[in-house]
């Protein structure tokens, strides 16, 4: 048998559908191809391969356009393999794996293509359709090539809708970069990859998918299995968030959280002790951080929790700040495993400040009780008692100091636990009961001072003043009482004294008004006298300007030191004012002067000479002359004249002026 016959026999006997194509048309077909695609030989020969397919493929692409690209590439010597949907003459469809390659025929005018069409295994297709996971294939340019029905069931999109768009458009925006990074590993030679991302559903939500992809480079496809892991991812995210919240709570709680095992070894802590690193704590014994005197307490608490599964609480002294000691209140609870208690959780609270505050409070209470006992005021605490109608009817003494027992006139030990209404012989108790009832019903403090009468059995005892302060407290009242009888007595005395002083003040004010009137009258009289003296002094020392350049000062009466001083002041002032060359002191009216007065006259003469004026003295009596002689050499400095007329004539001669006549003319 010749070689062509062998090739023909093999062509005819092949189980796969074989087609020979020229310019896209079928020029030959074996029986398997006829049975698969046409049913008769005449149904295939001369037809274009595109006519054997529907207008659109499942991915939404046009069959003719896509097939033309495949045939063109195969004609250039690039083998093509792809899955293709064929349509039978009866209208049903066949999904088949198609391979197209160029035949090397030396005598062929154009390229002859061989198409091998292999129908997919129906059982495999059924399993493919029933798969729960989402199966499929995609091209290397990022488009879905084939998808199992489970995609529609999971996402809501039809397979045609999914294959019509690049699959990257369905990826959550936050996951696109990571997805591209994962798929890029194919370029490094990887054959399979596994990754997760969020995929868009038709209702707008996203579902988490876990991808297992395999690269088939010879087919130009990527086969993949995608599994919906939304529930698992949601659970993982919830668990992670819960763990983060728990960790934040664990780390943020202000107390110390310590987990220990059955051997009291520290497994974990939420925060290190002051001055100790966390890595220095984990693995060490709990007793290393507890004072030795409390080891037995800690051991007993751990035994109660780890062996009996109960709870325990205790307080110990442990490590504090800067290596010091601190008080801790610890609460221990069990951490259970599957069948038994495996660890213990210790919640430790640093109560050092609280312990100090409690000690300070106890010290403060002790000081307060000491102050209360030493106080001169009476202190009582009373608990309210109600009757059948739930109305407050009485009070029971729950606490008091010694001063209160004295004021109530009952021994202290008999008062504790007693009702106020039972102290019938104490007038103070009866008054106090009424005030306490009123204060508690009012709901506000009461402060008042009342006069407590003497009891009828002790009529001789004086009444006393008592100051009450009643403050409502929880379940009763607190009372402060003070005996103010002595203060009231002193206040009465003070009030009487003030009244007497007011009377005295009124009397004194009247006397002061009379004295002021008398003083005013004296002032007026003294003022009149001063004015009269000034007038007399002015009259007693008149200064007369005899003519231009000559002043005359006649002195009449006694001349003492005071008057002499006044004469000098006035004379010197007039000399300056009138620029007089002569000043005549006429002593005709002076009978006697003392030596100091004459000395003043000398001083007047010297002062006048210093002002450029000559001082002339006239009318000297024998007594004045004797006083002047007594002064010695100073007497020679005075120019003296017997009469005023002589002194004036001398002044006239010396100055060269003419004496005016009676008519005012010089002669």
C-alpha cells in the first residue's frame, strides 16, 4: 500500500474529528467530523468553519471575528488550541476542544490547515457542572475563557456577564494591587499559585475567594479553582478583631494581669512591674516577686484555685517603684483547659495609696474622736426609729462624748442605746427630741439657741441657755450642743454696759458741744484782741515821711524788746521803699528803757546804715541817756539831738534841701 493510501486510511479511521481547511473553508472531513458536526458528508464540505458556530461564544465574543484571528495565526505557523462551541444542524450545541495547525504541503498554492475537534467528555462536563467550587479557565490577557455553573450560583452574575469583562474589574479596589502581584509570579516561572481576594457580586456586595491557579503556557490559558471562603474570612476577621480588643483590654487594664502555671511559674503578664523588664518576669516564679512572709498566703490561694477550681483573694507586699515595697490586692481565678484547670489568672491591684489613705483615715478618726472627747461642746449621733405607720417617732443614741452625758445629766454608759423619749427626767432630752424630729422632717440643718427651764423636781436649779445644731445624716441626725448660759450672762452685762456708755456718751457729747461753743467764743475774743493789738502797735509806731529822703518815727509810751523789734522791721521796710537817706527816731514820748531795748536801737541804727540811711535819735530823756551811756563805746555811734526839730534841721542841712514853710514852700 502506498504512503498516501496509508495516510488516507489513518485519516478515515481517526476517532477525533479531523478537518482540512483552505481559506477558512472545509475541503475535507473524516467520518468522525461528519458524525459530530453535520451528520452527512454534504453538510460540511465547502462550508466555512465560522458557519458551524453560533454568532457569539459563551464569553460574549463574536465567533467569526475570533475564529478569523485563530485561523490567521495558524496560517502564519502558530498552532492554536482553544475550546469552541459548535452548533449542529438540528440546533443543539457541542462544546469541543479544537486544535488548528498548518500542514507542510510542498505543492500547495496556499496554506492548508488541519483542524482536530475533540468533543469533551460528557461525564467530565457533568462533574464540572455539579462542582461546588468555582472552576474555570482564563486567558493570559485577563479574561475568563470558561466558567463552571457554580459561578452563577455564588456571585449572581451569569457566565456571559463574567466573561464579557476583564476579571480584574470584579476585584475589590483594595485587593487589585495584591492580586496583580500574586499573578505576576507566573512570570518568574511558577506553575501554580494560591492567593485570596474579594470578588464583586451582582448585588454590590463582595465575597472572599480563595484561588488555586495553574499556568498552561502551551495552551495560553490559566486554569483555576476558586472557593468561597467568606464565612471563614469573616470568622477570621471577627476573631482577629476580638483578639485585638482582648489584647487592648489586656494591655490597657490598669491592674496587673499575671498568668501562672501549676508550678507558680509566670506564663504571661500584661505589664512589667516597676523597674523590671517583661522578659525578666516571664518564666520566673511568682514567689520571686513576693515578700517571704506572704509565701504561705500565696501558696494557699494558688492551691485553692488550681486544685479545687475555686476563687481566692489576698493582700501581700511585693515589689514597688524603684525597688521599693508596695501593697497589692490580688484576685485569683482558674483558667480551664479541656478537662482540668491548667493555669491561674491573678489580677493584681496596687493598693499602696489606698492603704496609706486608710491609715491616714484611721489616724484622722482617732484624732477626731480625741478632739470630740476633749471638746467643751456636746456631740451626739442619733438613729431614727419609726412607728407602725413608718413615721419617725423617736431617736436612739448611738454615740456621744462625755460632755453630752454631763449636759443630759445621765451617766454615759446608760445613754448608749437609749431612746430620747425614755429619758423622761431629763428636760434637755425632751427638748432635743422635739428639735431632732423637726430637723429630720425639714431635711435641712437647724441651728438655734433656746432657754431650757429647770426640771420640776429641781426647781432651785436655774434655767440654762443651750445652743443646738442638728444636721440630718443617713438614718438619723448628728447633734452639737453647747451651754451658752455664761455667754448669755456676759452678753446681758455687755448690753447693760453699752446702754450706760450710750448715756455717758450723750452726756459727754452735750458737754463737748458746750465746750466747743465756749472755745469758739474765746477764739472770737482772741481774734478781736489781736486786731486791737495790731492797731495799737501800728499807732504806736507811726512812720512819717517829713520830706523826700527823710523819715520820722516818733515813739510814744514804753519801749520794750518786742516793740523795738517791731520798730526795726517797719522802719527798715520803709527805708527800702522810699530810699530815704535819714531816719529820725524821736524818743520824746519815751521816759525809760532797759539796756536790751537800747541795744535794739543800736541794731536799728546799724541796719539802717547798711541800707544807706543815717539814723538820728532825738528827744532823749535822762533815763534813756543813762542807758545809752551804760552800753559803752557803742553809744558814740548814735547821732543824738535834744529836740526833733534839731534832728530834722541837721538832716536838712546835710542833704542840702530847703525846709518847707507853712504854705509848703522852701525858705
